[in-house]
C-alpha cells in the first residue's frame, strides 16, 4: 500500500491523545482526527474514513465498546479498531473483540510497538497472538444455549477445517499447525483463509472467540501436550517484543 496510513485517536485524556499523535506522526502516519469520547470517535470516523482507530475502552458519554460496535456494524469498508486499555484482561476488551476489534494494546505500550501495531492491522492482520487471545477468552467467555444460538453455525466447515479452527483457538501459529497436522504451511494458510471466509470473520481474533463461544473449544484445552504454563503470559505478551506481538498476526 502506497497511500498514507490514516488514523483516528480516541481517548478522553488530552495528554494521551497528544502523545499518541506525536508518536504516529513522527513515523509518517497521518492522524486525521482526535476524539475525547465515543460519540466524537464515531463522528470522526464517518467524517474522515480512517484506516485504523485507536480506541480507549473507557470514556465518558459513550465508551469505546459501544463506539466500536457503531463503527463496525453494517459498514461496507470499516476501519480496523485497536482497543487501548490499562488492564490487559478487562472484560470490556473481550466484548470489544467480539464486536470486531482487531486487537488491543496497553496504554503504556512503547512507541515502537504502537507504530508496529497500527501498521500491522492496517495490512489486514490481527494484532494479537492467538495464545494471548485464548487467555482472554477463557476468562470471559461463558457458553450458554442463548450464546451458542446467537453465534455462527460451524456447519459450513469441513472436518479438517474444524480441526484447524480447534487448534488455532488453542494458540497454535500456522507453523505449529503445519507441524501438528503434518501439512505444508501454505496448505494451513489456505484452510485458515477458508474458515474466515465461510464464517464471515475478519481475522484470527474473531475465530478464537467463535471457537470458544460455540463450544468447539473449552477452557483448559491443550494442543499437542503443551503445558499452558509454558505459554507467554498476557502481561509478558503485551509488553514483550515485536515478534511476540506479531506472532499470530503474521501467521495468517
């Protein structure tokens, strides 16, 4: 993509907005609007049509969760939304991911991670590694008949695609999926792309959420005998290296 990357920054703290804007603009990213609450964010997105929205989850008048829903619902070409939060396992963050957000960042993210994240989601990838999302979903997902009925039917998926989705939701990257299933990585990528297309999902984050909320995967499920305690913690992943942040995204 050669056109300038356009971003809307929504945060109720002026200092935070200023800091994010300075970091992004210093790297050649165009901040086309700022918003102090969710209602302003929705209007700014409609007016400027950005590629990415940095959305604070807790704001007055209209919070980031409802603003995300309004921005993404029914839009033909919606921007990617990155949720900004102080707490990496906030229940509102989980709700925002189910509403279609492409990932989240802690507010004390480094400038390098901030720029990397914005560029990453603009390219169409999800920000979070599946292992991080899995921990978030395990804490907050509550499967019930009502939830399952409202969620997408997995019937369009083939047995192999169901297997791929189940392993993807347990935190495996495409490389790990390929090794586990004895397939070429290109074949795994094709399976993942078909899963997203058949279920109408935007990225791997939503695929993980769907796998848990439909009951395909249950909390505590472990793939390939891997001890969950050996996987990166959310705190480490959120503050860790760029490779850790981008693992799941680049494996799409």
